[in-house]
C-alpha cells in the first residue's frame, strides 16, 4: 500500500496596497502529458478482466512444497494492457511466474467521465499445491 503525507503551508501578508496575483507557473511537459489514473480495488479490477492467463507453477517450487500468495502492484493502460508490474509481497520463488502470467492479462477500458483512464490496482495470485 502506498501512503502519502500532504503538507499545506499558508502564509499571510498584510499590506495596504493591492498587488496583482502573479501568473501561475506553466505546467511542465510531463505534467501536461500526465494522464488521469483511477485507483481501483482488486475486486473491481477483476470485473474488468477480459483475459487471464494462469501462472505456471515453477517445478522447483512444487518439488519444495512451496505455496503462497503473490501480491502485485499493477498499472493498466487506457486500452486495457498491463503496462507496469511490481511485486509487493509473496514468496520470492513464485513472483516471477506471477509476473509472467499477469503481464499477459487484458482488461476492458475503465471509463472516468466517459473517457478511458489508466488503472492502478493490486492483483493477488494464489499458488496452492493439489488437494
């Protein structure tokens, strides 16, 4: 989970003369290009899934009896393609398989005010040995 701290600084100046507000600084090219991004829960993201490729359980992990859940932070583009993945938690030996699978997943575009936007969310991949 990502936590942020916001600090608001306020300064008050008293003057008898009215001074015009300075022009705001123009947006940098990066700020102008920055697309809005919706932060969705994993459950909501799951409802948008069009294609999910199952992960391939690593043979070495199976032989070692390794099980667990890999949590991935995911960014989905406006067109529904996974464009960025980062492991958050889970067994190291299972993370690569989870990333390889989720990289191939596709989603329906998410609309915000009628326009497609990027999605930021989490994906959980469960690795369980046979019953």
